[in-house]
C-alpha cells in the first residue's frame, strides 16, 4: 500500500501557498502526521547551543535555529529535553582512544606542538583545532545519545535534535567539518534495542562516515541522497557503492547532479524509501536533514525548498516508527533556520505564519522577512533519462535485500 502512499506524496498533493495569497505557509493536513498522537521531544540546552555557535563555519547558526523555533511558539508543543554530555566511554564506542585523547589534549591550551599531530587526525583546514573542541564533542554526542535513549525507553516516538547530524566524522579522524560522528554513536545505541535501523541522509553531501561505519552489516541500512560529481566532497556515494560482505545491498546511494528541484527530488527519494521500507521493514529511523541543498545556500548546488525535505519526512512519519530527526549542513543560516523551523512545525502539524515573527535575529531574514524560500533559476543538470537510470539501478540493488529473521540484538 505504500505505493499509493507515494502518490499522496507526489508534488501535486501538496501546495505550499504563495505568501501573497495566504497568511500561513500551508502544511499537509494534520491528520496526515502521526505527531498528533505522540509527544515530540526537542533536544536543547543553552550550553549545547553556545558550543555549536562557536563553530567557526556556522557562527550563531544554532542560536538562530533555536530562536526561530521559539519565536514561532513551537517549544510549548514539545517536550524540551536537556542532553547530558557524552563520556569518554560513550565516545569510545565508535571513535579510537588515540583520536579522543588528542581532542582532549587540545583542550589544554599549554600544549602547543599540537599542530603537526593535528593533520593525522584530520584537523586543520576544514576542521580547525580550537580549545573547546572536546567539550563540543561531548555535548553533540550526548545530545544524539540522549535522543536514542528516549526512543529506546519508549518515552517518545519523535525526537528532534537540530544540533546533531555530523555525518562525515570517522573512527579516528575529523572530516568535512565534523569532529565526532554523533549519528554513528546514536545508531549503535539504538541497536541495543532495535534489530533493524534505517538511516536516511538528506544532506547535500554523501553521508560517508555513517555508511562506512555500517557498510558490513545488514542490521543498519543507510540511504544517502546527495550531489555526486567529480571533485565534490567527499567523492564517495556512487550508485554502485552498495556495501560489502553481510552488508552488501544495505548501503543505498542516490547520486545526483546540480540543480535538482523539489518536483524531481521528492518522487525519486520517496519511491526509493517506499521500496526500502517494504523490503527491509526497519524498526526505527534516523534521518539527517542537512539544509545545504536548499536554494540560496552558498554551496550553490541543489535547488530544493524546505517543502521537499518535509515531504520525505512526512513519508517517514507515516510509517509510525520511532524516529529521530537530526540537523547537519546548511550554510545560509537564515534559510537553515527557516528550513528546520518549517520541518518542526510540520512534524507538529502546526501552521506557521508566513511572516517571520519578531525575535532577536529578525534582521537576518530581510528583505522579505518570509518563511518561504523561493527556488533559484539555476540550470538543472539532472535529465529525466539520468534520473530514470539512477532509479532503475537503485531499485535493482534494493531487490537483493532479503527478509531477515529476528536475531538477538547486541548486549
Ligand atoms: C567548511 C565547510 C563545512 C563550509 N563550506 C562552504 C559553505 C559556505 C562556504 C564554505 C564547505 O564547503 N565546507 C566543507 C569543506 C570541506 C569539506 C566538507 C565541507 C562541508 C561538508 C558538509 O556540509 N557536509 O554535510
Ligand atoms: Zn552537507
């Protein structure tokens, strides 16, 4: 029946009214979302926000995201949960002790010969060394681990953590501006209770760190849709990248070119997710909602609006599975805040005013001061033939996924 569900998610079924005619950006009927029945948890603490605000490539982005969600009055409709810091033991579940000790060493400012070693751990350039990095690592890891614990303890069915989603970090190195891989740690935690975890990565970039961590197992199925073209970071994630050994066919990659728009993105991703759902029957979902594919982002690659991400998330929510929504990329800070506030409203089934409400960062939303993000007019390099070929190759890969008998989860 998920096939006809897809029709429900084809673009025509959703219209986000033009601001000029509507006072609110329309979200699908609240009956469409499951949130009405369940508590939505929102992971937040002032300390977490302050640490994320320090990230030099996205200064103050975390505060802008949280302030806009607060300004729209959404916090009162969620259970706001303060995360605990991850311990060294927690982070050692994925990262190497050497790497974590090095991050800890940076914290002691006296040690100045840090720079040579830094490069072997992927630090410097895109992941600059700075004193607060170990504290950041504990907080972002702790936030996503807290989200996983809430799902495991059945305290909530939908957890939102816009301050996680650092999908590039590797076991023993930082990468792509990600210092620790909170997602891998969160999925490992979920595996203590759930037999099959589905990871969906909607960020512009390939979720290589998460795929690498689970490419040899069939207990975590990773789906990443991303820009894949010569020289674009991280360069992995071609459609033939399907995983290895027991994990063969449990890594799904949807490589795309510049300029893709909602109208093509949504049916392609949702039809593939429907196939994955039917074949894999996941018990829990983790979705990275990176916003660097949204029109207006300095990455200038995809031409999506937040509505595209929302529709994919609505499909995931319609499965009534425990689910965790995470942040990720997004370098136009106001658009990233617009995107994640819109998704938060959509998950809650609440209509958001088209006008950005007055709040501390209002001036960042000029000159229109609207929630909607208009698509750009960049060239779309994704021909219909190319998209059909990708869809055919991906669904062929997925057809190899076999029904799994229940197995003991790792103790
Ligand atoms: C350093 C930042 C993160 C910022 N940035 C742009 C944005 C605006 C001006 C520079 C990049 O291309 N970056 C990167 C540099 C090297 C490798 C990876 C990334 C981004 C990864 C990502 O978003 N994954 O989801
Ligand atoms: Zn990205």
